[in-house]
């Protein structure tokens, strides 16, 4: 989609909110690269996965991501015959263990959540490789003595050589002559060398090599000549040991390289799973729901909330005031546009929210928005800080989120089309570098939008006709609306110009909408009323603020002379359109409920067919079981698979070995497993 629009709508902050909920770097990377899709099949598939993950998390079925690392760099190097270090192989085996846990989790939840279970096919089985590396490294990443016979033998020789050196040193320490010159009564090590701590003044009283001096220069660490030959032998053995360790690491790295393609495919699949996990958490945290997607080009959002504004109010996004923006006059001046447009920092959802403990938590006022049938253009009017821009951004951002596979903060039954683009002209586009005024920049942006828009696009324009003479701005605004009408795209525009407020009266494919304003409190209410015309309320506000009555009356006369008194016919039309809009909204809600029930019934039927197919495949697999096949026995409570020892088709039982134990199990209680991948080469 249009990158400029994604920047205006601040979709990058949505990505950051999702990324903060990912379990590992794989998912965080995917979340930060999240893009809206245009293929309706892919969108629905991603939405379904997000829905199942949210339901699984709500049921306490959290995927076990512990230990999963981004080892792709090391795996790619191993594929080119490079030797991985021991700590890298330790990360590999930790990740292999996590892969096994996640694979088993997908198998378990697959019966209840078939789409999540379907991801299991993309996750490889690497038990043999895991056991091979695990048998050669300890938990700290040190190569074990048992990794090879050669390593075991040379380490025995190293231990014996060290014991001989230590015995020689202990014999020296028993000497009164040596005790007299020591700083403290024991030997120590500098690097791989055994040394004695000799007082500086007695340096010349013992023959040997100096390996270090203390920071105070009072102690000299000397390797005595008496152990020089033994130390040389130890150094030779340590060199042999290092070579044996490298042989083990080369062997293990080669085995990782043999599985590289399958490992990389699995890691990509688990990165996608982590993104789905983060999307599900985000949905649960913000009480979101999946939208319905239709091919009729209709946008119908119910109780929709702006997700970034809600994140600000929750404290997850912390506004950082800009140097060129004055602070608000009062803390309760709830201007909905300011926090969204401010510079923000995303805070971890698990972190404490830095807000005043006594400050009441503000809530986002939800809006209902409908566009596409019978009208495709909405002209939104109302006072400043009334929520027009937020309404505009809410519709655009929710459309983008939905096509990225995310749930949206809107009520169930909300409906969206699959858009080929969202094109926005919102905010101050003044360019100092190009010496363009705000008006000039808007005109350039509108020109770009009209060149790119199609009948499947959503166009958002803020403050249409502003920045120039009102009469010319109104004429240009009408011409732009006519052009959008001829393109056939869905369009939402906001304006303060009076002439544009009546555009919908002359175009059946356009509709008015207004944001509410409370004249008693002089505060915006942020509600969006479709079918209504917003008023600037400048004179009413002036009267409430005690401006002299004769001045307000004179202003009213000037206003009436300029545009004429309000026509009674327009008032009647306005009332009829508002009533029609109320009835239409009720009909749309009823239709959405019916379609949702139909879709749910269709999905239940699909799930039943899928379950029947799975049962049929499972039955065939059980009938074909042979000794040596791998199976899982859920009844016994073991996560790891066992092996079939014997099958009795007459009794419909099988003897299954798990570890050193064997059980007689009914065939109907067995789940056959896919064949194991290539076995690693044997140790030398």
C-alpha cells in the first residue's frame, strides 16, 4: 500500500505494539516488517489464525517459545562447511529443543484449533540431531569428554599431567625455604600455567619464568623451573585436546549443515507462529475482534476505537512533547488528535505504566462509520478538536490493520472490503525544503491521490478546501469531490467550508456526517453522526463565553446577509436523511448478524468435514503400523514418541516401547508420527 499513507496513519506504531508482544527476535522481526495484503484468501487465512491463537491464549494454551533463538546465521554458515563454536552449537541445541516443544504443542492444539494445527507440517523433526549435539555439550556449551574416544583419552592424559605438576608444587610448598619467600601459601594459575606467588624482594631466590606481576608490584607470579618440562608436556597435550575439540565441533557443524534447509524452513515457520502469537496477544489485550470481509465494497464499523489513542490512554504509548508545541492549557482538555500526532515511544506491555496513580483513566469514545452503500463519499463537518481527523484516521488505520491480518478494535460484525490501496492527505504538509505552502503541498498530494486511486481504493482527505480563499477553496473542493465520484472510490473528507456541507444534498452517492459538540460545556463529544451536518458553533460559543450580546447579534446579521437564512427545505431534508440513516444502520446491523451466523454455520460444516478426513487418515495410518514405526500415546501422558515393537491386528493392540518401558496399547489410542529425518553420522 501507499507508503506515505502508512506513515500518516502511523502504522509503524501498530507494528511496534505487535512486536512488543512477540516471544522472540524471530517474531519481533516479522512484526516490524508487517505489511497489508491484497489477496482476500491470504487475509482471511491470517485472520483465522489470529482468531484461533487469541482463543487458545484465552483458554490458557500458550505456545512454549522458551529457548527459541534466531540461529539462522549459524545454520547458513554450517551449510557452507564452516565450523561453529561451542556456544553457537549450544544455542542450536537449545533451539532444537524449543522446536520439538512447539511441534508437540501444535499437535496437541490441532484437534481444537485446526488452522494452528496445520502449521505443524512446516515444523521439522530434529530429535536425532538434538540428541547428538546434546550428548557432546554440557548446558554451558563445553564439549564433554564423551564426545569422542580421542578427546576422552587426551583429557585423561591432561588430568594425569596436571596431577604430576600439582604434586611437584605441593612438595615445593612443604619446603621452609619456599614458604619463606611466598606471598601466600598456595600455588595458582596464570592462563594455563601453574605459578607460585613470590614476594617481589625474593624474586631472585627461585629459578623460573615470570608470567605476571600484581597490580601493586608486590607479588611476582613465577612458573618454577622444576616443573618446566612437565608444563611443556601439558601444553603439548592441551594442543592435542584443542584439536580433538575442533574435530568434534566440525563433526557437529557438518550435521547441522546437513539439516540446514529443513532448519531454515522450520525457523521461518516459527517466526510466522510467533507473529501470530503476538497478534493474538494484541487482540486480547485490546478486546479486538476479526472483521468480516465482503466483496460489495462496504465499510461498516461498529463501536470502532482508534488503537493508538487507546494505547496512549492506557500508558503503553507515552507522548513526548515536542519543543515547538506548547503544553495543553488544562490536563482534562481531551483533544483526541494531539496524542496521536505527538512523538511517541512504545513501552513493553509487561512494564509498569508511568501514569499518575490518582489520574482517572480516559477512555476512547467509539464511533460507528458506514460507507459504500448507497453512498461512497462521506463529508464530515464539525468544530475544531471535535474528532474529525481522528475519525478519518480510525477508518483508514483499521482498514490497513485488517488487511495485515490483525484484529481491529471494533465490535463484532464490523465489515470491510479488501482495498487495493488507502490514500490519505491528512495534516500539515508544508515543505520548507521545497518552498511549498501548506495549500500547495495539499494540491500536489491530491494530484498524486487522483492519479493512483481506483474504484477499490479508500481516499481520506482532511480539511478539504482549506488554506486559500474560501470561495475558491469551495469550488476546488466540489471539483475534487466530483472527480472522486467519477473514479468510484470510497472517500471520506473533512471540511469547515459551508458550501461543501451541502454537497451531499445534490449527489445521491454522497452523505453528510458530523461530530458532536456540547454547547453547555463547550467540549467536543467525539461522536460521529451520519446524516447530520456539523456546525462551527462560533457564535454560540462566543455567546456562552459572555461576548457582548449586541456584538453577537450583529455578527449573526452579517452572517445571514452573507449566506442567507437557513432554508426550511434544507432543514426538512436534513431531518429526513438523518431518519433514513438511522433506519439504514439498523438494517445493516441485522444483515451483518445474519451473514455472521451464515459464515459460522459454513465454518462448522467445514470443520466437521476436516475432522472426518483427519479421522480417516488416522485410521488408515493405524492399520498400516509396522514394528519400528514411531507413535505418540496421549493416554500415557508422554510428550516424546515411542516405537512400535509388535502389532496384533486381531486384538487391535500394539506393544509400544517408550524409553526402557513397554506398554500394550489399543490401536485406536495411537497417533502415528511422520518418519524421522536423516540420521546424523556416527561419532568417531
